[in-house]
C-alpha cells in the first residue's frame, strides 16, 4: 500500500510526541499541514462538469430524435447542439449519455485497423 502525505505526516507527529519532542509550535504546524493533506471524500456528489454534461447529454438525445437520423457522428453533434463546440467535447458528453443510458454507441469498422463510432438514442 502506498504511503500518502497524510500518513507520513501523521507518523512524524506520532514519533515526535512519543519521543518527547516538546516544541508545540512545530507540532501544531505539522498537524495543520497533515490536515490539509487529508483526503476529502466526495462520494455520491457529482462535479459541476458532470452535471453540465448530463444536461448536454439530454440535449444531444433530443437533437438526435428531432433530426430524424437513426445514427449520427460526433462531428454532427458538434455542429447541431448548442454548448458543444468541439468533437472531443461531443465525445465527452456522449460518454456521459451512454453512462446515463440515454445514448448508445456502435462501432463501424472501416478497415482492419480503422473504425468510427456512430451514436443513437437508446430506446
């Protein structure tokens, strides 16, 4: 198991106290630094970017439905959905939509070494 900065600083504080180190100002500063390095669990909370991408994924699903196209490419999404200005952003939003279960992707083989992805609304 990897040692984190929090673990290392905790070990130093414990060693110093156990061996009679009595400079409380130094111990307080190391404890403050240790507390800054403590991991903060955000389990169950979505980031602002994830929330925004979920909203865009719904917009993508609606745009595909309204287009009448059975499948589209990421470049089509870039060109037809407000808030998505690049193909990488389109792919990020699509991935969120797939995670949510509202979009699906299909791999289209172009050759033995090339492929592209086609996206559609999950029904």
